[in-house]
C-alpha cells in the first residue's frame, strides 16, 4: 500500500516543526539524565518517546501523510 498525500502545506509545515521541536526539546532531558538528576531508566524512556514521536512527525510532514487522517478522523490542519 502506497502512502497517499492527505495533508496540505500548512499541515506538513506544522508536523515538521512539531517533530523538530520534540527532538530539540529532548536535549535538556538528555543532559539532566547524564548528570544523574533524573533516573536513567525514566530518562531513557522519556528520551526514546520524544525521539520516536518527533521522528514520526517529521516523517509525516516530509511525506504529507497523516496516520490520524488515514484512519478517517478529521484534524484541523
């Protein structure tokens, strides 16, 4: 099944920005985890979720395909 473009330019832009900001905002969590302020297990779980979500949002913005819209739900962008 090919991914069919189902979002417009504004939706692509917002998803790209959200993905990039999620990955960039994980940097303080990395630093806090490295210095032992945050437990390593919890820190790595948070960082992994931020990177996975951010990477998927970048993928959605890059390809123009939204998983929520492909399931039939309406999104504002």
